[in-house]
């Protein structure tokens, strides 16, 4: 059974399944879903390598573009629907209600349940999720500055697809009802207060 809370056009689903009500267990570093971890990185890393090496390995721009787009699309679907749920217990999606309004749904485990995400899988998930969009942003600037305009559409697709997954999972992590700006402001405020309360000379 799922509980829904509506905030403007955004919904947060607090329960994942019946496992959430089970007693909590300590997190472990063991990788419990090696196949999910592999494919979480495989498609996105392959897309980056294909972008860097395609002109060396192939003279056909169309073939290179199609290959990269297929890898990016496969990565988007895999991360959005499979690896996030298995590796960190998070999931997001968009749905259209009966009134035709688009609503964003953010789903996360209320508790750790019987199978809490392991620390190792969590690190792999977030490292891949954050690092790869940054690389595509770098590619975007590189494409503009080097006047490789024909690659701009491919690079923008990489930024959009991987950036969308990053945004969705960050919203799942911090809570759908919480503004990302408020999260950043709160963090900076705590850091400033901590520094202000630290006496000079303290390590």
C-alpha cells in the first residue's frame, strides 16, 4: 500500500512496498546486486567512450550519433527504472492524471526494511549519477569552443537525459516537498554557523 502526499504538481510516495515496515538492519558494504551495478555504469561510460573515440574508430557521423543516442537512451531507462530501485531504494517518474496535468512522482523507502541498500552500492550509484552529467557538461562547452556544432545535439541529449536522472534522484533523496534551493541554503547556513562558533586556534 502506498501513501501519497501532493505538493503543487509534485507527489512524494513515502512507501516502497511492504518491506519498509520490517525491522531495520545495519547497512553493509557488500554488493548485493552486481549486475545492476555493472549496467548502472556500463551504458553511461560506454556513451562517453563512444563520443571520445567514435571519430577514430568510424568515419560515419550518423553511425556514431545513433550509437551514442542508443547508449544514452538505454542508460536513462536502466537507471530510472531499475538501478535506482535496487541499489538505493529510490525511484521517480512522471504521470498525467485524469485532468491532463503532469505530475512528478518521487518514491523512496520509508525505512531500510529487510534489504537496506549497502554502502558500496550507494557509493557506486551516486558516483556514476553525479560524475557523468558533469562530464557531458564539459563536453558541451568543449563542443561550443571548438566549433564542433554537428555534435551539439548529441551532447545536449547527454546533458538532458543524465541530468534528468540526477535531478529526479536528488529530489527523491532530499524529499519531493523540499526545495533544492532550501537544501543548499540550509547546508551553507549550518556551515557558516559552525565556523562562527569555532574558536580561533581550534583545529
